[in-house]
C-alpha cells in the first residue's frame, strides 16, 4: 500500500511548494504532532513542547524580513507550512497566526522605533502576539467597537473590553483596535490600532473561554480600566488608520485560515482512505463500495481545488498584488471544503468516527471555527460579490 505521504504528493499536484522547510515540517508533524495531538487536545492543554519545537524550527519567522531575524520567505511557503502543521493539529496554526498577522501589520505600517522594539521578539517566537478586534457588541460589524482611547499627555487612556482573543492568555503584545474618535464619519476613520504590552497598568486578561474545538491556543477576554498605553505604541503614529491596518492584516490571516482548512481537510481524507481499505463489510473493504469511492473522489478533488486557490492567493500576495478577492475566495472555498470533508470522514468511519478514539472527531470539531474566524463566510461572499460587481460594472 502506498504511504499516506505518497498519496498526498499525488493529490497536491503542481501547487505544492517543494522547499526543505515544508518537508521538514511534514516529517515533524508525522513524528511529533500526530502521535500527541489527540491526547493534548482532549486534555485542553497548551502544547508546550510542540510550541517550543515550532520556535526552534523557525516557524514563526517565515514571513519576517531577515533584518528582524526572519527567514524572509514567501507567503506561498508560509501557506504550505501552515497546511502541514494543521494536517497534524489545527490549533497550532492559530498559535503561529497571531505573530504572522501582527508581524505583517508592524512590518507594513509600524514606525522604525516600533519595528525595532517589537519585530525581533515576534519573529523569533519568543514573544507571542494576539490580534484583538472583537467586542461583545462588535464582531462582523467591526466599526461598532466601543473600546475608547483618549490621548492624555504621552499616553492613551484606554477603557473597554474585548472578546474572543486567540492567544490572549499567553501573549506579550496585543494589536488592539480602539476608537480614538467615536464621532468620526464614516465610522472607520475613528478607529486606530494600539500595540498593547502585557504589563500595561490597567490592562488584564479574563477567563479562558471553553470552546468546542480549536483547543491548544487559549481564547480570552481583555479588560482595559484606565489602562495607560504610551502614545508611541500607536501603530504607524497616525490616528484613524486602524481600520485600514486591520483589513490588511486580516488578508494575511485569511491566507493562514485557508491553509489551515486545507490541512484539516487533508487529514480527514488521509484518515478516510486508509480506513476505507481496512474496514470490511459484505466481505470486501468498504473502499470497494461505490458509495465510499464517490466520497473519496469528491474529497480529494475539492481539497486539491482548495489548495490551488489558497496557493494562488499567496503567490499573488508575494507578487504585491491586491488580493482581497483572491484570498476571500480561497478562505471561503477552503473552509467550506474542510467542513464538508470532516463530515464525510465521519460518515466513512461509521460509528467509530463519532468517538474520541479517532482523530476525525477532532477534525470535525475544529472545522467550523474556520468558517467563522477572520471574517465569517457570509461576509467573504459579500466581499467577493462587491469586488466582482466593481470589476464587471456596466455603464
Ligand atoms: C475560537 C474563536 C477565536 C477567535 N479569535 C479572535 C481573535 O483572535 N481576535 C478577534 O478580534 N476576534 C476573534 N474571534 C471573533 C470572530 O472573529 C467573530 O466571532 C466573528 O468575526 C463573527 O463575529 P460575531 O461572533 O460577533 O458574529 P456576528 O457578527 O454577531 O454575526 C452572527 C451571524 O450573522 C452574520 N452576519 C453579520 N452581519 C452580517 C451582514 N452584514 N451580512 C450578512 N451576514 C451577516 C454572520 O456572518 C454570522 O453568521 C474569535 C472567535 C472564536 C469563536
């Protein structure tokens, strides 16, 4: 029987990045992540050793410029690495994502002083980053945030609270969207991005939110009670540009989430094609039944399409192109494929798939988050349609 990695090569087709780092990560995932992920995930533990491995392998540093200690590699390579990591465990991709997003924002818009202060720690992975937009009354409608930052001398005095902050429990820096002008019209002009450091007086993190999946990274609330954040931590030094920073950073987040989704879908397929050849009914392996073959064929075809869309968006980012349409399509399609494939994997496994003895149960719980995070798929469709209507506008 062909090894699963060989099968994956076939499915991956031309889109696969052959860089050494991807091969190394694949080997690490097979040897270290897959054998331990279920137990750690069921225990709800932070994966201390796997996180240390990721730091040691330089996986935080892929897209950081060399001057900050990064590897200066492409988003295409980043996408392939995130896919591999998440073939083992989706939560690990969320841990790396914080630094990817915040690092992108700082590299793109940070002042020189901010870059020097924050980027080396983020690139090495010694400092964890979190990205905080959502509030109890502002999720999809990000412009409705209420956390207020009022300038007072050399500081901003911040009041409010944030919800659903991935890596919120362990982060050293939080790129936080705040309202510096609540009366601005349009509303987005009143939003600014502050780099909040963990030790900021008046800042604290709340409870760990109990989630159905996406375990590994902790998800918390944040509280600001007259928190004094130095004005020097205003991203780029300009008020009113936070929404633009947020939208730009979320594109990197969408490359990450689309890649995560391909990895999870691939894991579901890998498990299914093995099990289908082992499990016998009516005297033959279930892989001999056409009903199961159709599932395997649909899964593999959709995964390949999702991977190609995702790598295409990453390559366009590498080329410096505008990618809101491309990455929106990739995120939408790949995360829907992950939802479909994880459900189909449960069906292929029958009853055992519904138990905690099989990893497919974990994949099934991890998949829905990706349809919600980094902009819900409803919103991706709206963004895609808006761009298409611009492109195909008739007089
Ligand atoms: C585990 C987890 C981790 C997260 N991590 C982070 C993080 O690190 N940082 C962060 O800032 N946020 C984070 N989030 C928050 C996440 O980004 C939001 O949950 C998401 O943006 C949706 O917002 P909401 O939950 O308020 O849903 P709502 O905005 O209330 O939306 C509810 C439903 O209505 C739909 N909807 C809303 N408005 C429209 C519209 N105009 N048109 C059509 N449909 C619409 C939505 O698509 C959705 O289906 C996380 C969430 C989870 C669950």
